[in-house]
C-alpha cells in the first residue's frame, strides 16, 4: 500500500471518536516503536531468526480473567506479577511471555517489544506449513475474553494499528492476519467468538 493510501485510511472520518490514538498522527519510528503507544518494555523477547515480519496474530488477555483496567497484564509481561494479588496469578507467574501490543478497553495501546524483535506470544503454533509463528509474526493482545464483546475503541485502535503495520511491514497483508485460536487450535481459544473479524477487515478497506 502506498503511504498516501494508508494515511487516507487513518484520516477516515469514521474514526473521529477513536480515542487516544488521534492525539497525534500515529507512526512507527525507526526503532520499531509505535509513537502513540505507551511503552512498557518487556525483557521477554529475542531476535527473529530470519528478520521476517509477515503475519499478524490477534489474541485476548485479561488479568485476573474477565477483569479489566488493572496493571496486571503489564506486570505479567514484565515478569513482576504479584502472586498475592489474586489466587489465579500463582498459576501463571512463572511464565515468561509478552506481546508486541496490548489494546485496552478504552483503546489505549501499550507496547512491550519493538516490532523487529521476536515477542513470546504464540508458543507452539503453526501457520501455512510453518511452525513457531513467533519467529515471523507480530502479536496484538486485546484486553478481553472469548465471549464478551470488544469495545468500539478497541476496534478503532486495532484498525489504525493494522494499517500502520501493513504499511511498515508489507509482508503482512490482509490475508496474513489470524487469531491465536487458529494457529494453536488444540491449546488456545483466543480471541474467541466475541471477536468480529469482519469488523476488522471492513475497517481496513484494503
Ligand atoms: Zn493468545
């Protein structure tokens, strides 16, 4: 996609109420950070073995499950989850995981890992004849759960970010966007039936 086309999509009037993203023109900088995202650097990343970025993987997470707005996802992805804060946390606190982005219910975006690095979001996974999707994908976590509608703010932020990512990393095309449930079908169910794929793709207009 040409830069002008991407910009036109970002300027779409339907996104006027998109929330925090529109405070300044969003872009991905030379260090592979999204300028409108809050930065919460995670130690859970390493190098991509082939420097390839050709897939977008959508997830969901909420901590504790189905509770929104707290600091616990950031804490989890930065290996500082307080196991005394909730009984569930003892089950997961030992895991070392991350994503590139986390989109909160209000549309706010938090970035943990620069896009050119390999975040640890997919685990055992398979896409189009290849294993280990972390090697070549960008992971986006939507704050939510499989069976509760995502917010308008979240779809607006996700659409804008997806346009930017396709522009910055053209090997990600609209037909190379998938969900964790599809690349790890026996282990994972996110982003779940609540996620409206058509709403994402309609918003992309490409
Ligand atoms: Zn997932």
